[in-house]
């Protein structure tokens, strides 16, 4: 699978509404063939920062970046960000989704 993590520092005036701004894009990506997960979280320590964790089947990345909804989002996002997003992109991850962490089990 392809695993991608992106840190988004958004302009303060968009920080609270950012989840609604990215909702249409998020919903569309989650419907893509080959999408495994696409999850946003708000950073607990860095103000106005969100973290996107996404994964795709190995052959789905190109279709993702060529999609109309991706192009629309890329055109809109510069208005919302305070800095250039930071990305980690790892291909050929030998998993097909989330696995369980062996070190911690519920009591």
C-alpha cells in the first residue's frame, strides 16, 4: 500500500472551519477505488495544524492525483494554508491497512 501523512498548518481564520472546508474532498477521496483510509486529526500541540493520514492500494495513487476532486482541492487549498504542507509518502508498505499494536491491550 501507499501510506501518506500530511501536516497542514492553516491560517488562523480557517482553523475552526477547516473540517467543513475539506469535507467534500474527503468524501470524494473515500469513494475512490483503491482508497484504504483517509483520516483527518487536529494536532494537539501545534496551533491551527491538522494531520491527514491516508492510504491507497499500490496502483491507486495516480488515479487519485488525476481526479477532478483532487485538482479542485489543490486549486482551493492555497487560500486556506499558512505554510506549505509537509508530507511523508511511503510506497510499497507491506500491509493492507491498520494493524493491531501488540504492546497495548485493553484491561
